[in-house]
């Protein structure tokens, strides 16, 4: 009985971790798209200069 509970608990933890990793992949993809759009809009709005679109 204890083994069954441990296996179910492990499945629950791994399933939750898999869902979290899946969500993080979508978040990383959204950040990548915004980063690439920043390069496109930087080139259009700066008039050809080497201005930065971020504040580092």
C-alpha cells in the first residue's frame, strides 16, 4: 500500500513538473518573439543609428 502511494505521489510530482516546464517553454517563446520585435522596431525608429531599445 505504501509503495502504491509513493508511486502515485511521484506521478503527481512529475506530471506537475511537466506541466510547469511546458508553460515555461511557451513563456520563453513569447519572450523570444518580443526580443526579436525589439530589433525590428529599433531599426525602424532610430533612423539607422545604433540606438538601444532597452535600458541597460
